[in-house]
């Protein structure tokens, strides 16, 4: 199915991007939102969608971020952000939470990343820089255990280098685990497992750019979805 050359006049901000991801989470799915920008997705899920959010520190069915008098400092997600409870919320041991992640009980996880390769390799815990603080957390377990792994990030780093690359140069979190990449400029579908001979990434939801402009800046082939 073809899409227009550009579907927006400006890059998507983090809340617009979070809303786009929230719309794509299937009703009734069990989902985990990684530390950082992915946590914003909880604020944009449709009420009544039945999506059950999981956090690796031991909670199911939390809601949007807590504000003002909703804040309970003991009720937080894995990123230490205060969250709200939804009816039926449950709490459990950290080990049980990781068993859910490793055991294939999550339909979707949304993670941040430093790099994603054309075949879906994920690098999101360390840049390898001597002064960087590595923070793998439960990302390895989520990347391998979730049915669908989605990444939320800007497409280009501060130095202008692309984060979608032919092969990751940063330490890897997981191999061939990413299914979809949501960025400020476009959404990419990883096709390595779909038999495309050219290994091209399928592109949709272009915003503030065109397919031609993306092709000029990326080192991986891209085609419209």
C-alpha cells in the first residue's frame, strides 16, 4: 500500500510520536514501555482500549503519569516516574516481572535506542564512550521476550549521524529483535525476516521530509510501505 511522499510538514515531536505509537498498540495487548520517551505512550492510550501496561519493577495495569495530588512516591514505573493505577492493577515480585518478560507474555514493548540496524539488531544500553554510564536494565529480556519490539527515537543523533544503520557500531542489546522503528521523521518496518532480497526498510508516516531526502541521508535502502 503506497503512502504520500510526505504526510506532515514538520518532524514529529515526542508527544506526537507517543500518540502515534499508542494508536498502533492493539486493543487488549500486554505492553511494556521502556525508560525515557517510551513512557509517554501511557498518556496517549485510548481509554477503554484494554491495553495492560507492565513495568519491570513489578506492576500490571498502570495508567497515565501521575500529576499533582495523584503523585504517590512509592507508585512508580521502572524509570522512577510516578504513575496512576487503573482498576485491577496488580503488584508482584521483581523476579516474577522478569519471568513475564522472558517467558513471552508481553505482546509489545517500546524501547529507546542509540542505533537500530537494517536487520533489526538493537543497541540501546551503552555508546561505548569512556565517560558514558551503561544502563542495560531489563532491555535484553524485553528485546528477546516480547512478541513485538518497537523502538522510539530521533532518526539522527546530535552530530547528524543516522541512528538507523547498516550495522550497529555500539554494543548490542539484542540480535534481529526489532520489528518497527518510530522516529520524528518517519516510521520504519524492518523487513529482514520477510524475504525482501534488497533488505530495504519499509517507510510510512513521513513527516517533515520526503523519501528522496531520507535516501540521501541514510546508508540503508528505503521504500514506501
